[in-house]
């Protein structure tokens, strides 16, 4: 579902990042770890097709990203990728339901209130549909952002530092919610984190081994 080959990204006036190759199967979980600044968020942006690699290539959800022109890339991303950003970027002026409706509109999906209800129910936040983001707790806001991310039932879910600034119990909830959502949808899940607690929150697979693939990035020099 995610294959990268000699992937690299060189920020103009910034570091030259090189990433180890990965091959992540459909429905699998990838833990992308490493210290702050090692390139996790950049890797997510590459996999989401938000930035083009300066070297190497990648195939995500059977799409070779280099082949896509910008408009097609936007359409592809709207269908294939569910992004849970580190900063949730819920619109403060809109209700929870309106935030999800705006996401449908922005991604070119047909307006579908039934699907919005279903996503809010799946994440246990249907009672909050008429609230504004300022009236949500941090955990509730993250659930709403995850509902928004999976509205179009993407094949790949990318979560950037989903446990940042959460206490142990809330961090366990957040990871459990991501795993359950990905499993229900049959989606591939990537959790990018520098939080050492996360690995222990992913249960072992059926073979008793780690239930996830792990890609550890190291800090690169400029
Ligand atoms: P992580 O998510 O692992 O903390 P990032 O992918 O955000 O790492 O950043 C990787 C490296 O690229 C860091 O050294 C960071 O300072 C640098 N970087 C990130 N964004 C930019 C940018 N827009 N311009 C220049 N350098 C950047
Ligand atoms: Mg980051």
C-alpha cells in the first residue's frame, strides 16, 4: 500500500533528508519514529503527495505519485489519504458537523450528511455535532479531526504526533482509536511520533510478534 524507493527530500536552504525504503501492506500499521527534526512530518507530506520528492520514488495506494499532475494529485489525495495533522485545524467559526461538511466540500466529495453522521457515530462524538471546536476537550477535538480524516474512507491514514501533550491514559485512548478506526476501514495506518510510549500501545500481531512495522529515522546533518 505504501512503497518507497530511495526517497529523498532536500529543503531549499534546509536539510537534505534521505529515507530508508519501506513496503507497507494494505491494512498494516507502520510506526514512524525518531527524534524531533529527523524528518517524520516531511515523510508524511511526501506520502500524502503534498510535496514531491527531490530524489527517489513512491507508490501509495497503487498510485505512482510522480505521475500525477497537481489537480489530479488533489483528487487522488481526497480519496486515498486520511490525514490527522499534529495541529488539528478545526475551523473555530463552524460547528463540528459543519467542519466535516466543509472537508467534504473542500475535497470534492458530494455533500453527504448521512456519511458525516456515520463518521461522528463511529468516533463516538455524534452528541457533539452542533458544538464549536472551542467547546470540545482536547480528546474530543482529536476524535472530530479523525472523523473528518476518514470521511471519504481512505485506504491510508496518516497521523502526525497523535499523542503529543496527552497524558498516559489519553495517549492510550488516541492510539487505540487510530488502530480501531484503521481496522474497521481496512486502512493502512502510519503513526509518526517521537513519543516512546506509543510502541507499547500497539498490541502484538496474531503471530505474537510486533503488530506493526517500524521505521526509525535518525537525525541527519545539514
Ligand atoms: P520531524 O517531524 O521528525 O520533527 P520534520 O520533517 O518536521 O521532522 O523536519 C525535518 C527537518 O527538516 C528538520 O531539520 C527541520 O528543521 C527541517 N525543515 C522542516 N520544514 C522545513 C522548511 N520548510 N524549510 C527548511 N527546513 C525545514
Ligand atoms: Mg513532525
